[in-house]
């Protein structure tokens, strides 16, 4: 690499980094927080999620079935099947009015009786009820759909390019390549502050280039999903029509939430593997009821996320299967983005890695600004001054 080429790519890295600095730092910090989105939501809204432990609590689906029969004014949208004995049942509903006349879209039921003990509107808001969702939407689109989504996608693309330029700039200009390059992977707290900032900026980027690249690529894919990612996947990996499983018709009909869970267990047993019902979903028209299957009964996006089974309530027969694990590579390619970007793909170890990457990215923003500010006098002095300092 010649000196003039190095100078050019240094300028590209410097000014592309400055251009995206604020938005990248914001996305990095909010992304780290969102690694714990659900636990944080439950923590700051403990008055809704927590209750006194219940001994031998009944199955969640049975509790919700009783609630639906007693409260036809609320149309259930979804609910998890795994709340612990000291947790209320969070039930998503289609938009409705609460008992106080306020708009709501989520109810919280007593774990044993199914009585309504709390409600909220989970839409983004500057309060603790909607604060986590606000953080999520701001991280994704800056609350400016669709323009914010495109803007953040462009920022991610610039970040991706700048990352590779940054790695390129660590290559030595002279001397034995490996001997010189391995020094850029290290830092020492004994160094001067300016030197430490440079070494941290370079070494963090080198050590974490793979996960940072995955975060940048998946961010571009998310933000340009309909415009670019989905058409590309459909072109490369054709969609495969999945056969519907055959299960005996249940009794009684129409199918209740409990009946749908029982049907899903039959399908899971026929599939083999560790699949366990994790949540129930219902359509607004009440023409289908769905059950998600995961490997541990908790709704998560580990690996490629859950399998979705949908049944006709009138007949109890399967009408749709969304399964990325058994032959549908097109769906698997679609599903790759979120588990990788969120870190859920391999559970808590990769969630922790994404959390660390967010903090490191913010630190690289800080060190990058410092290096730019520190070296301004040198750049203003021109080539002669740089040569004199060399």
C-alpha cells in the first residue's frame, strides 16, 4: 500500500465515520439495551408482570379459555404458555378500551383465576409502559417510518464499508507484514492517553470485525428488507411449499386455545425432536388459531426462531405451517436476520456478544472522535508538518 493510497483511504474512513457518528453511537447503545428488552420491560413494569406465587397453577391455555368465555368484549391476539407461578399471564389483544376508557392492547391476568389485574397500551410512549417499545422503534427507524428505516439502512451500509476500510488501514506500510501487523491487535494501559485511544480504536475493530460485520450486514438487510433482501433471497433460494401435517380431529369443536395446544403437541411428536408449544396466536376474524413451537417451550428466536402451526377452529385441522427447519431453505434465509442481529441465534452467549459489540462500537465512536480532534492541528499543518513529525 502506497503512502498516497493510505492517505486517501484514511480520509474515507475518517469522514465516513464522522458522518455516521451520532446515529451509529445511538444505535450501538440502544442495541445493547435491547439485548435485554423483555427482562427490562418486565422489570420496569413489575406491577403488571409480577404477582404472589401460586401453588400448582393450572395450564395457561385453560386459564385464557376461561377468560375468553367470560370476556367476549376482548379479542385475544396472543399469549405465552410459559409464565411462572409468580408471573401474571400477559395477553395481547386487538385494540380495545380498558375499564377506565383508555386505549389498551395488552391485558395481564391472574395466574390462577384469569381475572384481569392490569392493562396497558404497549405502543411507543415516553413512559414506563411504552418506553422499551419506544427504544426499539427509535433504534430501528428513529420513529420516522419509512424514511428513518432507509436512513438507518444507509448508515449501516456506510458503517460496513468503513469497517473494512479501517481493517485495511491497519496493514503496515513498510517492514515485515506479520511482525508489524500483529502489533495493531494489542494495546497497553501503560501507553500515553493518545496512543491508548489509537490502539483501542484499532484493536477493538480487528478483534470484533466478524461480529461487527454481521451486525452491519443484518442491519442493511432489515432496513432494506422489502427493497433488497427479500427479492434477493427469492431469486437465490426458491420457496418450497410445505406439506400440512395430518392429525386426528380433536373434540370438542370449535377449537379452543387448549385444544390447539393439544393438536400442536401431536404435530410436534410426529416431527420428532425437542419441539414444545410456546405460545398461542389468534386471528381477528377468528378463522384460525396458531401455536408456536420452540425447543424449550419459551418463545424465542434461538437458531431460526419458532415453528408456527395454524389450525382451522371449525375443523381442528392444520391449514398452514411456517417451518424453517424441515426443508424450506427460503424461509430459513428470511429468518436468519433477526436471530443473528439480536444475538438470540445461539442463546445467551451470543446475546452477550452482541451486547459487548454495542458497547465496543460506542467506544470506537468516542475514540474515533478523539483521534480526529487530536490530529486536526497536524492535518492543518499540511504535508511538510507531517513529514517533520514523522
